[in-house]
C-alpha cells in the first residue's frame, strides 16, 4: 500500500535543487534499461534469485546462457509467464513504501502481453476492475501489458489510478472534487473530454496511449466501479455530508521492472488501508480538506488548536471510513492491523534470510503513528529489483531527461 505522506513531500522539497546523481535513489525516475549489457546484468541477478527461491539452482547456468544468446541476438529477451508472475510478486515484496507486503505471494498476475490495441487493453482493464473488486472481497491483482522495447516508447496509461475523481477549478478559484487531479482533469478536457456532472466525485475517463500513437479516451462502465457511501456508527448527520470513495485503488502509472525488462503499463491493486482515505484523501488541506467541516458538525471549538479539533475530527472520519467499508462488505485494513502485519512480514523475510527494506516515512501511518509498532522500528530503504518505479508524467516534458529519452516518452504529446 502506497500511503503518501506530507512528511515526504517536505523531504522532497529539501532535495529540489540537489543534482540528480546525488539525490537518494527512491526520489528519482529510473529510466528503462536499453544497453544489452545492463539488461543482461539485471537478468542474471533476477534468474539467480528466481532459481534460488524455486530450489532449481541447478538449472540457472544453462538458463542464463540461453538468455544471454537471446540478448546478443535481439538486444532484449522474452520472459516466460512463470518468470513474469514471480517477478511481479517480488516487485511488490521490494516496494519499500508499501505496508501491505505480507500478502505478496497471493498477487494474481494476468499475463496480457499479447494485447496490441488500446481497445483491447481498455477491455482488459475493465475486466481487472471487475475481478479485482470481486463484489467487495478484493483480490490483489496486476495486469501486465506488452513490455517496452529498448529505445522505443512503451504503452502508457496516463491516469495515476484507473479510478480517479475529477478536480474542477471554478471561476472563484476553488476546486470541486479532488484537487490532486486538477491538472489531469484539464489535460483530459484538452484531449476532448466533455467533462462530467460537476460533482465532487465525477469519475475521470481512462487515457491509454499506445507507442507512437495519440492518446485515446475511454469511459469506464459505471457498473464496474464499486463505491462506498460513508456513514458513521454514532453520528447520524455524517451520512448527510454525501461522502463516498471507490473500493479499488489500481495504480496505473508505474513501470514494473523485472530482470532488466520494463513493463510501462502494468496496473496493480491491493485493498485500501482506512487512513489513506480517512486521513489523507479527505483530511489533507490540499485534498478534500474535510477536517473543518467535520469538526464544526461535531460542535468543536475550531478557534483553538489546543482543543485538538483536528485530531478529534480525524479519528471520527477514520471510524466512518472503516465502518462504512465493513458494512458494505468491502475489504479494508485498519492501520493498527496493517502495521502488525508488516511486522509479521518482516519476521518471515528475515527467516527466509532476506532483509525487508522499507521507507519509514511512507510506512508509518498518518494517524496515531506512535501507537503502531512500525513507528518504533528503524528501516533500511534500499532499492532492490524487481520493483515498481515512477515514470515521467506523459503530458510533461522531463527537463532532466536527454532529448532521446524525451522522445521515448512522447513529451508534450498534448
Ligand atoms: N494512497 C492511494 C489512494 O488513496 C492509494 C495507493 C495504493 N494503496 C493501496 N492500498 N494499495 O488512493
């Protein structure tokens, strides 16, 4: 689970004008490998791990020789379905910002590398929505589309998540909806989207871009999107706020890297931890900013910080989120349980002879942090591969990148 913290945003500022070569690795965009030797080195590492963890080390050397020959011949190589599935699971295991990694072995991986049109990819994503949602009993799932070839553009899904709420800037400067999607909403309008009903929860269309083609817009079918209306177990007025959130967070803009091969479109989901919605999406001043609304409805004195009105509003908001998801039969974990599960996961990893790398500032929940065990643990934030990496925003040029790299990403495609 990737729970973004304001803490981290502050830390990023601190590195804003540090040269990229000395910035901590997790802040950088790592570009796909193109050099056959580098691809081979990564492949060697991955196949070593793959055979070691499958107890088939006697097969490793011969396997590697075959891969080496294929890379020499073609500049890249094709992974088997098993190699892809295991790599995707290990990418989750290596995601230092995710508190939900205990479940890494249960990731369902769909090998969809054969799909070659935006329409087919869209249909597959809708299918992912339905089977991942599973009527509320959420299944962790990843859909892997064709890999990005060296020196070529890759398939891109422009939306950061498959389901996202629009953020509309109004003439008075205020925003209706999710402020974090204001730019995406504007970009979609430029691409021809007519706009939604104008509510605070308008689902954005999906943008899929095939290599060297124009981005294409697709409306998600309403019946594929499960949403949970929020209510509070003790405050009847809470339901009247008209809040809701979607059940399935499918991250769709990250690059999966396995053994030197890049999958630029590999949308994946887990289930929500309550605080992602209750503390961050609804609580952050730069998001739905609901703490003042809730505190006032609770009758709290919001003029003094010392009444801890923000803290009290946060707790009730998070109770409402957990209560509502549970009463609608939608999988969700609370931050205490998730923290305990990461501690269990760490013990399993250590028992398997592995270090569990983690990014403390993302792992520690944004609510009651010190009441969770992870707050008290030091972690080492090391980047192992396979892993998931950020990619340049498709509609923005990356000034750090070489012209050749900018060309791969179709910079300024709008
Ligand atoms: N924090 C993001 C959100 O609120 C979702 C990130 C992924 N979370 C997860 N539980 N898998 O939408």
